[in-house]
C-alpha cells in the first residue's frame, strides 16, 4: 500500500502550539497512522527549532521538524516536497484536525488511474456552536473556506476548487508541473493567497479528484471574524488576484468578473447595498483597490 507524507507548514508556532498537538494526535492516535509514513512539520522562520516546544513532537519516530528560514507559505510547502520520502504528499494547515479515515480516503482517491491530485472537504469545527457577527455572510466565508462542498466524490467543476488546508499530490506532479509559486501564499503577516488555486490551474481537471470522505475540520479563530481582519484579507486577495492574472491570464481567472468594474460587479454592488450590507460592498471595492495595487506591489518586490 502507498503511504503518505503529511506536510504541516507552521509560522510563529507558539501561537498555535495546542492546535499542532491536537493535529498530530488525530494523525497518530487513530487509524490514520497505518497509512502515514512520515509527518513533516515545516518550521517557517525557525521559531520551533530554537524552542524547547519541539520536544512535544519529535518523541514519535514518524515526526520530523524541518526548518525553512525563507518566510512564506509556498517556501515552506516546497521545502516539504523536497524532503518527502513517499509517493503521496499531503498538505494540512496547522490549525485543523483530520477525521478518523482521512488518510485512507486520500489513498483511495490516488488509487484511481490518471489522478495527480486528491483533496477533500474542509468543514468548520463546532459549526453549530459558532456565533458569527451579523455582517458576516457567505461572501466573507469563501475567503476563509468554501461555504459548501459537494456531497459526492468526483472531478471538481469550475469555479469549485480544492484548497490547501486539505490537498495531496503524487510526487510526479511536482516533477511535471513544478513547485508552488513563492510570489503567492502567506508571508508572515502579509495575507497573500491563491498559491493553491494557481497550482491547481496547472493540472488538467480530469487529473484532479475530490474525495468526499477525506474530511478535515478547521476552527475559525475570533480575529478572523473582525472587520479589520476581513478588510485586510480582501485587500491582499486583490493583490493575489493580480499576480495570478499576470501568470495565467484574465480569461482563465475564476473570479475575473469581480476584479474589474464590470456590469456584473456593478449590479452585485447595487444589490448588496440595497440589502444594507454596506461593509460587504466596501470589501468588494477594497478587493478592487488591492487588484490595482498589485501592479505597484509586484514591481516593488522584484
């Protein structure tokens, strides 16, 4: 049976130590462990390597901590790919937990002929207990997690994409399509994104598989439910959109009607304002501003 390398990038781990411990337990203290060859914690910025907290993880022979000094989520993911020793490489965020048969379902998806990428749903942990602010709608949720995932397994259909919190690839994928783009993805407090979606656009849809049983649970921390965070999130989403459009072309971008002032966006703004969702309308404009700012940002980063 093919076994999995699980890659968990983490940055400033001291803020998420309990989450990391919980994730490791769901990988090793359940039936998942028989499907996992190794767990690589990628210490982005080397805050874990220099801390005594690493003793909480390295006591198990399947766990390794790998330092990546270059700050950036894509750098961390690429470091994990280079270090992985198995044919199936899976990525998880450091604040999730996996379901009991997550690893088994990932392997099942990869057993299909011609499949390079397998991912599953990322559901909100304790969703029924969560109290969202009155202004928080599915519009905002989709910039944290997709509001809805298909109930059936199959090839994902545009504009639906898998996300980096629960995604896996065969090793040959990286040999064929390259590594993650380091100009995209979180960089410290910088909220760039789209590195997972950009990578998926390189792979034909018939080689991507959505496995409904490969379930991951994520909690939405309180700071992500503030207007300050969401305004920043939408600004950097616009910057990320600009970078992705420059790479892949506007016509291939999944949200191309929302990064320009199109009739579609104008009608959506009017409809949103009529519903008295003024902050949502403001964030649509903030995303537009971020997209325009992207040209300046990319020149500055060269």
